[in-house]
C-alpha cells in the first residue's frame, strides 16, 4: 500500500508544482515587490491546502482498497463448507462441498490442489451453486496407490466419488489436466455429465512449447503448491515418506508420459 500512496502523492504533487511554477510577470511588466510577496503567500497557502487535500484523497482511496481487500478475505475465510475423505477405488479421496443449488464439480490442474486452482473463485461460484471440489490421486490431501496416473483413472475416481455423494448429474469444470479429466468423465460416464467446461486443456503433447516438458523433468518440491510442502494444520514440512510427496513424484514422472 505504501508504494501506491507514494505514487498517488507524487503524481499529484507534480501537477501542483507545474500549476504554480508560473513566471512572475503580468502582460510583460515586472510585478512590484509588495504585490509579488502577496502573490507568493497566496500561492504558498493554496499549495499547502492542495497538498493536504491530495494526501487526504490518497489516504481515502487506499483505505477504501484496504477495506475491500479485507472484506474479500473475510468473505472467503467465513465460507461454510463440508469436507472429508471417501474410499474410492483404493485411495482416500479428499473433497470439499460449498453452497447450495445445481451441482458444479471443480477439478484442479496437474500438480495443483483445490485451493491453488479455484481458491479465488469459490466464493463467487458458491453463491448460487453447490460446489463439489475434488483433489485427484496423489494431489493435495488425496492419497496415492500403486497404479499409473491417467485421465481415464481420474475420471473413474471422480465418478465413483459423485456416486458415493449421491450426485446424480452435475456440470463439470476442469482446469488444465482437470479439463482432460472432465472430458473423460463425459466419455466414460455420460449419465453423470451435464455441461462440461474444459479450461486450458492440453489435448496434444505438441500443443505446448518444448520448454514446458523440460521444466517438468527438472521440477523440485519447492516449486509445488503449499499443500505439498506444508500440511494443512501446521507449518512444519511433511516428511518425504508421506503419500503427499510420494504422490508428487508420481505426478511429475507420469505427467511427462500423459
């Protein structure tokens, strides 16, 4: 905020200086000293008044922005939701449910979680929809198993979870890898699928730059979302032997093959 306040003040200060930086002449004649002093005093008084108004207006603008950001944070923090785990095809799948209304399933991107992909839009979507947010195999708080990761398997896992939650039919929004999973749900489980929204889905390996795959080969745990490095209840790193980080290694290795 300090940077914005400084910028706001400095911009207006430049305008004030330019306004008062006028030559001390009137119609080409030199102003008398007495008259000049009066003019300088007037300008000084007006200058300080405008400077104070500028500071006040900047403070008000920044205060309003701070209040808006605080309201947004409070709204998100105060959202009521249910969460839990369900035994699905040999893994404990984590999910969260927000709001009421027509079901909308949210499927995160590869190497991501509910929060990292959808954290900022959940408050908006949950105003008039029931959100079923899912973390896929070896992602976030969902466990891993000794089977390959694939979009088809993810689709079957999501379908099984929806059946356990008694969701007969839903709109499905998947982002990135989640978009491919959403498409597979429509193909493999059409009875569950209403509208499918596939955002930024990568349908072909050559649909992105080669550097993308090089990055995947050289990825480190420090580059992964918060949930992979820290648990949800403490800021202490999760040991390497847990499902979260073993799953992360699986995600990286399998993403190159997908």
